[in-house]
């Protein structure tokens, strides 16, 4: 089981990677939504905002009003961020849950 600090770092690594790709993504994806990431085995959560192809304003704690909610175990979150776990297969196997409206899910697929 990964630690809360490892999960936090993984999300910051993801934000940095998205920042590097934001220029190419921004023109293709119009998405501005709040995001909550719930770590099921640690009883921890993080929240932020996806906007302009970037993941910004990352902070500890849940956002119960988030428009996009990703739930996973700590190890699965790390594997997703590292590219070791395919998000589509993880959702199909119920290792990861993503709650969002269908239009946002289609846009998210382009980001992932």
C-alpha cells in the first residue's frame, strides 16, 4: 500500500506532465471542471481543477461538489500515473471508478 505522501507526489507529477502537454491539448479539449481524487484504502482525498489541459490548485481533502470524481486504491493511483495501468482496463475491472457526466468522460479520454 502506498502512502498519502506518495499519492500526493503522484498527483503533482501528473500535474507537471499535463502542464508540459497543455499547449497541444488546450486547443483540442475545452474542459474546466473540479476534480476529486479519493484514495479508498487510505481514507484520504485530494482535489483540484482541470482547466486548459492542466491540473491546477491541487490540495489535500475531498471536494464533495466536484464534477469529476476518481476513486482508486493508492497502489492503483500510482500505477495509473506511472502509465503501468491502463485506465480503460482499470475501470472495466472496477479497480478505478470515474464519476462524471458522459460528455466530460469523452473529453477526459482525450487527456488520458
